[in-house]
């Protein structure tokens, strides 16, 4: 592979101050296929991107980054997609580092780690804290440490894009992408990149509290199919604790003050039963998911072996066919079967 096999995908919304230099920098690195999905900019972003040589497509779905990326994946059939934001925080010079694991066959999904080399002022303390919490939660819930799951600088192969299923419309798309790659066992590698501060005259579209809540909700929702023990078990554990606290209160009141709280005792009992049932359901769901993953892995291995055997069989047929042609049709340009020899005179008389 080389840069001709790569589509640079950039979702934009009012990025007129930065989209021009971004497109120019990637074109200077040798990328010819630059696709901009614009979410309804009113500041001239699409025209600037077109002037710099990018292919611009107006976003047709809901106005969100996640929807823009999904439409971008549909708009290109390039073997590799390199996605990034259009705010000049990611460098074109890091594209080689991002694509190296894919070009060398080590990975199908590459994440650029912003924390490896971050400029001063590139991220506020609040955003740093939120990123840390979300990354630790992802590692706890989904069992993988990707370092920076919210990074917008990623490279994906066409095969990995076809395997994952994306539904998030907004900033939860990076989280969903990371979870889907874990779920479908997509080979993922994290590489260090340089993360730059956003230019002063460029406004961010990120709203820390609302978008942060959306990301955390996405992280939790996707645990339902990827880690059901955590998804159901966490609610079950809370319900169980609440029931035990209520039961303890009722017991203490009855022993010390000879006072009964029938309603509280009833609610506490329900909470305990509900919590135990959720924990049991979580355990059973986790077992089902584990068995399904193992069966899926075995089917993938079997499919790969059958494909290899079919390829080897085709190669043997080709080789044997060539041999027959070389020997059986020697001296005949048209490849017809040689005619039987003429019978001798004695044979004709006989």
C-alpha cells in the first residue's frame, strides 16, 4: 500500500479559519484523495476546502460528527481511511506514523495518542480530567487499554470499517469505534502523535459537560453487549446495597425501639431480590457472550483455513493444467488432441 490507497476523511462545521491549511498540509504530504464532509457550515468552509483541492460533500443526515464520519465511510471505497478533525490540532506530518502499522500489516485500526506529545494549552484541565476518567472507565469495562480512546486521529482499513457497526451521531463516535473494535477483535495499535493547540481565532464545537455525558452514556450503553456482567451487575449491585441498607435500618429500629416499618421492609426486600436477579442475569449473559465470541473466533479461523486451502488447490490445478498443456499438446499450437497414428498395411489387411 501507499498514499494512493488512502482517503483522508475530515468532518467539518464552521472551520473556515483552519480547513485551508489542513487540506494544504495533507496534499503537500502526497495525499490526493481528501474528502470533506461538511455539516452545514455558514462561514464558507466548503468553498475554501474545494479551492484547496478537497472533495466536499454536504452532510445529509443529522448535524453531528458521528453522522458525518458514517457518511464519509460510505462515500469512499479506499482501502484505508485516515480520519481527523479540521481544526489544525492534528499534523499531516504524523500521517506516516499513523499509517505504518496498517501498511506493515500489524493492525487494522490505529489510534493517535494525543497525550504522548501535547502542546501547552492544547487541552484544558477539565478536558484532561474528563479524558482520564473516560479512558480508565473504558479500560475497566471493556478490558483494553487504548490510552486515548477519544482521539480524533485514526486510521482504519476497509475490512475493519465493514466489520464494525456505528450508530452514534455526535462526539460519542470515537468511543463507539473503540468499543466496536474490541467487540469484533479488530487488531488495534496506539501510536504517539503531536497534539497542537487550536488557533485562537478558531472556535471549538465541543461542549465539555454535555458531550462528556454523552460519551459516558455511550460507554455504558455499549457494555450491554460487550460486558453484560458490568452492565447488569452494576445496577444489581446498587439495588442490592440499597436493599441491605433498608433492611439493616428496619432491623435496628425493631430491635432498639420495637418499631416496625412494614413498607420500608417490603421495599428493601424487593430491592434485594431485584439486585440478586440482575447479578444472576449478568453472569448468565456474560457466559453467553463468552461462548459466542469463542464460536465466532473458531468460525473465522475455519473460514480463513478454507480460503487458504481453496487458494492452494487453485494454484495446484493451475500448475498441473500448465504441465498437461506443455506435455500433451507439444508441437501443436492449437492445443487440440494429437490424432491417432495411421494403421500399418498389415493391420489394414487384417
